[in-house]
């Protein structure tokens, strides 16, 4: 049943209700509008408890599903970018929004972080799991954001003499239906020399750089990182899941010649041994070399959650004390869990609740997140949850 069309430049959008889906709001109108970045955005009013999907067609006869599903915990506008760069739109294309009666579990309003101009929109704790950690979170980019290159840091883990930044959702190229997606980690180390602390950047690790569907990569993406510090290495594993109905995949380069998931400490020390800071006097070079040779990473002591720039939507974050590698089945269960998890070191619903960011730990361990002073959080995009 077609309820209403909105027409823009020969491209159409409308709402169809499937048989048995229930009565639709007669004032419902899906709209297509280009945003400031010239991306074509489909928007429609969402009803609490109802799930939606988008379908597209070139002839209004044969319809194909658009990646992703949509739902909201309270009535609000929903949106999706259907064409990155309006000038790339086909001459004749139709989209429709289909409402269903499928129940949704875990639907909520996410929290937007990294929106402020001073990069203070973060939350943190001054403790962390010992012996290894597994952090995971659902992420989404603000609708219409494509064709950029920057570090979208959503998690950072720190020791007393090192820090690791965890990067996701770097989309560097968009070519119509395909986009290049990047996720990785970045290690910084601290060396003491001449009464000063130097904190040089070492390298990128857990490197993932792949082409994929633009629609998948600009919707909800789940990411998990495991970090294990030992006496001779720092091991970083990374997994991604594109869309709530996608599969969890290992997401790091690891072969005999290029294992980007492991920081070899002996090789790290050799890289820095004679790589003296530019402002260091020659008289301190011997002390520097001794400091580098003696460097051993501490265990993790603190962490932050949030984006340092450009804004990102986050929800359902979880942190576990773990040194053994999880199976894909275990990761899939974590990605879909919506109830409190007492087995986690901390479990954050991380949603927008009662007009504010919900930063409480629901695992029962009372490890609540604390806002970084000066930061401000905002209501983010609606997370669709999972179909029952």
C-alpha cells in the first residue's frame, strides 16, 4: 500500500506497509533531500517499536533490499544516506521505506561524542582490566559524512609508559556504491631522558583497509579490540561487524611477512634506539639509548571512550578482562547482547536516557564512566537493536 510520495528531481521516495504490518500514519512522508555535502539523504518519521527497511528499484517493479534495518525506542526521525554525492545519482531511481511488525530488542538513542570544537567529548576511567582486555562498541558515522581521511578514535587504552589509540570508521574514498573502510590501532610510547618525558608515535597496528558497500559502512558497525601485554610483545586483535545482521570478521593483516596485530618489543626498541628527538643535545644520546633499551610496557592503567574529532555515534559498549582469543561465536553473542552482563569487567548501555548520556556500568561492578571535564554529549542516531 503506497501512502504518499515526495518527489525531488525525478527521484522518488515513499512508504509501503507490508500486509499485516498494521495501519500507518496517514501523514507519513518519506523525503529525499541533499545535505550540505551534496549527499542524498532519505528521512522518515519513525514510530517506537516498529522496524523499517529500505528497498530500491529502477522501475518500481523489481525491488531490492538496501543494507541495514532501522528502529527507534521513541518516536523520532530516522535517516539513511542513499546516494553519496547527489551528482552521482542514477537518472531514474526509486526508494521505499517498508514498515514491519517485527519486534526489536535493544533499540535506543545512541550518544554522540566528539561533536565539540575542543575534543573534550570523552568519558574515562582511571583503572582498567589487568592482564588483557577485550573492548567492544557499536559505532555509526553522522549521516552524509563521506570522503574524508582522519583518525576516528573511539577508544584509548593507556599504561604508565604507553598509550594505544583505537581507530574505526575512516572512509577515505567513496565511488558510488563502494567505499574504502579503514580501522586500525596506533601505539605511542613514553621514554624518560634528561629529566623529560618523550612520547613518540611508533606505528599503526591491526591494520584493516578494504573496499565494501557504502551503505553498509556508513550505517552501524560493531568493532571489538583485544589487547594483551606480555614481556616481549603487545598483541592487538581487531574484529568488525557491518550492520546488525552482518557477520563478525577478523579485521587485521596477519601473515608470515606482515603480522600487524603484534608489537614486537625487541624491534620497537631497535627502531627507537638511535632515533633521537630532534631537540635532544648530543650529550644525552647515551642516556636515551639506555632508556630505550630498558623500556618494558606496564599493564594497562586507564582508558577513555569517545571520539576525539568529527563526531561519532556510540552505543552498547563492553569491557572484559581477557587474555585468551575469543571465538567468532563468542564475539557474535557479545555483539547482540542487550541485557546486563555480570561477567564483564564493565558493561555500558551507553544510550541517551532522560535527556542525558547514560554512562552507568550495568554489570553490577559500579565502574561507571566519568565525563572528561569540559565535554558535552548529544543525542545520537537511533540504534535499531535486533529483530526478535
